[in-house]
């Protein structure tokens, strides 16, 4: 556009202060409110209640089968151990006789050990019974794996559908946000939230939900089995829980802010990269490549430090948990061995308990290791929720009105508007644009010219007064209805990746091929398209760099021509075309403006001489209005603008002639 729509923030001092990368630093001190954000993220699973319950049931069955395995496997150990001792004892004697003999010899410890075993003196290991036990264990583990696979499959669907809904909500939210939101938000930062942060949420849900559920169920199941085997050993294992909570809490508090900083710096870096890429030519022209590289290196270093700090601090959790688990394992092994020798517990039960102790500490360690993933995911979720919570534009009326006819009569009644309440821009502006009238708006930069047409399109809401189109207040119309009656051609051309035909048809998707060609011929697009190898099927890239600036502007004018709006807005629409093409376009736009209201914003006053009404704006006020001849004769603000454009070059030429 031809002027700035929002007040600029203070320019940053330093080598980049005035360049294309200036003023982009963003603070990263905001701390994350982990609890409410995590609760809100979990709440997004509410539509998946049924599948989630099914996932829990599958997890319970899988964990039950998995937990029963060590207990049954301990029976195989007992069979082997008892068979080995039975083979060493004399055949024909009973276990009671052998135990009494040992006690008579004063070997009470060995007697206690043998009395706790199921011995058959003279018999060896019953390998058939051992094989049966092992087959049962194998069957349990296979079933546990199958139910675990089913759980992961269902949970994957739950996660992806949840993230799908989140992406859709963000997309819909973006379309409900006012233009002022995008004025304040950097494109790279917004893209980072829409892509990187949502991807991180997806990864967090995918990796933590299944593991979190399985780990919690495993801890509960294993704990029950340990108390069944030996309450004393179970109490020793329980020491792990408070140690785990203490370690996780202390470390998590330190890494929490680091994860917020990590994703904030990611957004800042993306914004810088996007800006530097889109302004690449400008950076080269002004020789600011080193400054851009330096700025990138600084922000990249900040991201590195934040990421390193977050991952390093949170990465301490897993080793600390493994250390606690190993200490508990050693204590259980020593105490269990003493209990076996005393005959108060079987060797198979000790073996099962040691396996359970590993199964007990492993999920606790996994829960600790998941803390970094959870914090990272919740940090991203908070950034996405901040976008979803942004103030939306005023909704369309429930019972909208629509003009009975499309004449294009626009009326401004005491309109007031400002971007900043403390800095008034437009105050008490009244204006009537009759059907078919061509109105030119001129004035210095920042006078409010583009703001005026933005208010017509309802890109911003008024602070006071009202605007009517064909007798209907624009706030009582839907935005689609209002903007469907208008066509707009901006100084900054926008073309998307697609063919030239598709870009022209964007103005009216249901247009026929002949209507598209008529619009192209009327706006002189056909003249240069015919010289292209693929004609109207020429594919434009994202930046439409395979067309010149003037050709891109011609395509946007053809798009507006095809739409056939009742109100036409041209904001410096011919600024990028040569003088000859501009004359041709004047004839085309004269035909386009026929029978419809048009607003033309122009700095080149030669392009608006034939306008029915010329408005001269200064500081948001209309200071003069009239035709070209009337305003020149008045000798006011318009005359001064006109003389500044045309008289000054003549005086300069005269001075050069005298000097020569």
C-alpha cells in the first residue's frame, strides 16, 4: 500500500536500526503457567472420550499380562532350584527327616532353607514342568505385546485427530482475527506457531500419552505384585517414589523457563529468516549482508543457549532416576538374599521381585525423562493457546441486511477512527460518493488515504459515526456480502503459485474462459501473455518472480475487472507500469469505472485529472474537495501538491540551462 497503516514501534539503534531487519528483538522472559496450560491441552482430548477409555482398557490388560510374567517365571526358577537340591539328597528319605537331621547337627539356617522348599529327595529337575511354565510366560508376553500394539494403534488415531482439530481451529481463528492483529504480529512468528509449535504438540502427545499411561499402570501393577510377594521388600522399593518426585520437581522448575525461551527464540529466528529472505534483494542493494548475518548469528546463538539449557537441565532427570533405581536394586538384592537363606521367601520370588524392582524403577525413570517432552509440548501449547485466545474481529450480525440494489452509493457520516486512542487520525469525516462517480484521494504520506478505503472494506472498525453502502450500514452486512460488492487493486501486488489464468479467475471463480480472456484483453494482459511460451497456462512461482512488477500489477487489475464490482478501489494501482501502459490502463479503467463508484488513491496527480471529485487529505481530514480545475484555481493544498510535482522539475531544468 501507499502508506503505513499502523504506528511504527521505536526504531532500534545500532547497525541494523534502519535496515530491513531492524526493531525485531522479542523478550523471552515470560514464564510458563504449566499447570493450567497442561490441563487445557489434556482437555482437548474430550471429544475422544470413548477411544481414550478403550485405550485405558487395552493398557490395563497389556500391563496385567506383562506384570504376571515375572511371578510365573519365578516358578520356573523354583522348579530348577528345588530339583537341583532334591538331586543332592539321598533317595528314600523324607524332607522332614533331612530337616530334623540338620537341626540335630546345629545347622538351623540350612534346615530353615530346606523346609521352605518343595523337595523330593533323589529326584532331579522336572524339565517338563519347567517347559510348561515357560510356555505360559511366553503366551502372557505375546498377549501383552498384542494388546500393547492395539493400544498404540488406537492412541495414534486419538492423537492425530486431536492435532487435526487443533490445526483446523487455528486456521479458522486466523480468518476471524482483525487486520490489526497481523499488523503487530511478525509473519515468521505466526508461521512458527502454526507449524513448529503444533508439530511439537503432536510429537509430545504421540510420545508421552502412550508411555505415560503404560508407565502409570505398570507402577500400580508392579507395586501390587511386590506387596503380594513381600511387604518388607515392597516398602524398600517405595523409597523410590518420593526420591523421584523430589528430583523431578527440583529439575523441572529449573528447565521450565528454558523451554519457554527455546520456543520463543524459535519464533523470533523464523521471523528474521522470513524477513531476510523476502527482503533479500534490498539487503543486497544496500550492502547489509554482514549485518543480516550478524543479526542471524546473534538470534541463533540465543536459540542455541536456550535449547541447550532446556535439554541439558531436563536431561539430568533420567540419569538421576537410574542412580536411585540402582541403589534400590542393590538393597533389594542383599535383603532378598538374606531372606532366602532364612527360608522366609523362595528364590523364585526374590528373582521375580528383582525383576519387579526393575519394572518399578524403569517407568518412574521414563516418567522423569518425559518431563522435558511435556514441558516443551506445554510451552508450545501455551503459544498456540495465546493465538486462539487473541481478540477476534466483531462478528457478523445474526440477521444481516443486504442492499436491495447495487448502485454503489457510499456515505460517510461523521466517521472517526484511530489506530492508537491517544493519536487521533480521522475525526468527524463526512462524504457522499454517488453511483458511478470517480473519486480521487490525494495527500501527503500518512494523511489517511489508505486508511479511508480500509474502513470502506471494514478491515478496521470505526470509533465513531457510520458508513452506508446503498443505504445499508456496512456493520449490518456480512463481511463477505460487503467485500463481494467491491473490487480492490493494491500497490503491493499479490499473486499465488498457479497459472496466470487461475490468478485472473480468482476474482470470480465461476467465470467462463471467454470472460477471463475479455478481462485480460481489456487490461492489456493479453498483450504480454501471448508472448509467453505457455500463454495463460504459464505457472507463476510463490513470488511471481517470472513476471515483471508492471506485468504483475496488470494481472491484479484484470482480476478486479473480471469481478465486476459495484465499488472499485484503486490504491496506486498503476504505480509499477510504464507511462505508455499507464495511458492504456487509464482507458481500461475508465471503462471499468463506468456505472460504478470508484476510489482512486494516487500520488501521481496526472492520473486523476479526469476524476469527478478530488479529495485532498491532511492528517485525517478532508481539507479540500473539487475537480482538478477548481482545486488549481483555488490555489490551496492541491495546487501546492501539483506545483511540487510539475513546477519544481521545470525550475530545475531552467536553473541547469542558465548554469550551462
